[in-house]
C-alpha cells in the first residue's frame, strides 16, 4: 500500500516519540525518569471527574452539535469575561478535540497552497508540520536565550510578504517558558494591526505563570487586533485534563462557522462526556488551578537551579509553563563528546545527547531540534520533586563523564 506524499514527508512528534521510548524501557523493567511529556502529573480534580460520571449516568452520551454543547460555549464565554476581560458571543466560539486539534482546524480552514505563516522559534513541534500539511510555508523567525527567546516587532516586519497569511503566537511558550509583556505585545500589535494577517494565539499555558507575570492576549490590546485574532485555549494543562481532549477557539463569527463546517466533515463533535466535564472545570472550583501552579513553581526553582549546576548547561528561568529549556552547547565542546557522537551517529547534537541521557542516565528529555534549535533540549518539570532531584543527579553524573 503506497502512502501519500504528504504523510511520507511528515515526521513523528518528538515529544511523543521520547515518551514512547521511555515507556518501552520502563516496560522492560528499567527505572526511567521521564521529563518528556507535556502534561501535568496531577490527577484530574475529583469534582470534574464526578461531573463526567453524572453525565454518563444521565445518558448524556449521544452526539452533540459539531461545534460543541451550547452549555459549554456559555461556560467558555463566561471564562473569557472572568479571566481575560473579553466578550465573545456563543456564535464566536467553537469546541474541538483538544487545543492541538483547534490549531489544526484553523490552519486547514485558513491556509491555501503557498501561503506563508510566521512562526517564532523555538516553537511547539507541531506548528510547522501543520502548516505544511495545509500546503503552506512556515516562515521561521529565530530567537535565542540572549533575548529571552522573544522576537521583536522589527523581526516580524522584515519577514512579512504579500503571501503572509498568519502568525502563530504562543505566550507563555512551549518549549521555553518565555512570555511577552503587555508592552512587548503592544509593540508587535502595531506591526500587525489593520493588516490581513490572522493572529493565531495559542493560550494553552495562560494560567501557568510565575513571579506575577501578567498574561495578555492580542485581543486585549485593541478591537482591531481582536478582530484579527483567533484565540485558542483548552482545559488540558490548567485542569490536568490532557486525555479528555477538549480545546476551543474564539474569534470572528463567520470564520468560526467555517471551522465548525470543517469539523463536521472530520471528527464531528468532541466527546460528549468530556464536554460536560469541561463545563464543571470552567465553572467549578478554580482554586485547584492555583494549587497546581504552586507546585509547578516549587519544581521550577528546583529544576532551574539544578540544571545551572550541571557542567556545560545554562538555563533560562521561565515565566510560565512547566518546561525548562537549557542551553547545552558547551557540552558539545567536552573531550568525551566526539566518542558519544561516533557511537550514536545522529545528524543532530541535541538528539545525540538525549539518546545518551536516556541510555546512560535513564532520564528522558526531548531534543531541541524538534523545537527548531539544536542548541537546547526540553525538560518538563510536571513531575514529582523526587523525580526532579533524582533525574538531575543522574544527568549531572552522565554529563560529568564527558568532561
């Protein structure tokens, strides 16, 4: 059976690949500490699970409208008013099978062959692939740790062409944890405002922020920018509901209708039971979010301090998310590095180091090349304090063998 050209060009998600490989080693009896998966290690709060159980018991297990339950859209609309000071009517909101699915639907419904989509790097691994699957061209703008992984208005301006259709913006960012201030957003907004460029704002880490960082969406800056912005969010990260697969989009009413048409011909509605659970997540006890963020903050301090204590590593202190993204370029200069490169024979240094750490330190990290930069790797600190301490100990010992 011959596969399509588009699927032959598509590479597996590196985050999923690392998690799968770590899982295989665990199944073989190895003690592996996983820093790969981008999901909270906490259980879904009980009141949310109870809402799902009630939905099952009450027979709420049938099809819903393709774009989601009206009750869930109302809860999302109320969430935008409560948390973001944004007003969206139910007709301006659609519900999808996770925020990843939301972004995929947007790109498929927005991008024509040859359209360009600006993507700041380091980026979440799936952005470029999604654009390419739609026949679009990813235009990557690179930022580094010396600029806190943030691009400037001038960099955007220099990359806008007559083919520019959209920009994907993720703040706080996966994989770096960097976040743009209101002033920085306003400056970028001046470049984009009034153009035909659609802003796809991936806000999935909105609630996971530290040190008083203020989350801002382009839709908060002006009405014009709000009309240009498609806001993506979901319940996965904030409420430890990754497997429930509920995301949503808010924006221009006419385009939201097109998204629902697209979804009606692909997945149809998101799971009915998950939708009822998400209503409870958005309208119920919100203190559960703060408690998880407190734990993430403690772990953030633990992992950043530990990474900066490892020879050859320097790590940016993230203002949001639950990821650390250390610079590992000094390790490539160590005397033992060439021997490791010869052993693993890989094209990318970050992939070689990730393989080495998995085999030598039984610690799973994600190579930075998957996020667009071979100088780094990503570690999720959405795991226990004990795992972080032990994992850092193992990684430090493995790296010291290369010095």
